[in-house]
């Protein structure tokens, strides 16, 4: 399964950007998106910015990721209790 995470470009240094994911900042390559600019909201996969997205689409993706994360956490807790 592939997962691309939305974040906002806050800094650009040549072919690399610093992308903010709700307070967590990571580097991402702009080799696939050489025309990206500060303020763009991009999907990042495997360290590469791969597409621009609109804010509402980014928020939908973040909500879905949060939902999946919560479901996985709850399932791990359930399994852990069963094994105790």
C-alpha cells in the first residue's frame, strides 16, 4: 500500500523543500515538482513531493489518515488484551 501525506511547503533550497505536516517539518525532494513554491500544499510520498492539492482535499486526507491511525491503535490494544 502506498501512502502520500499532505503538507505545506515552508522553505525551498534548490531541489529540496521543507514541508510542514501540522508542526512536524521534514525535507522533501522537488525533483518531480520543480515549479513548486512556498505555500503550496503538496502530497509527499517516499520523500518526494508528487502533486499539488487544495486545502480541502488535504484536510480530507489528513482526516482519513487520523481515522486509520486510531483504528490500528485500537486493534493493537484489543489484540494485546486478548494475549494477556
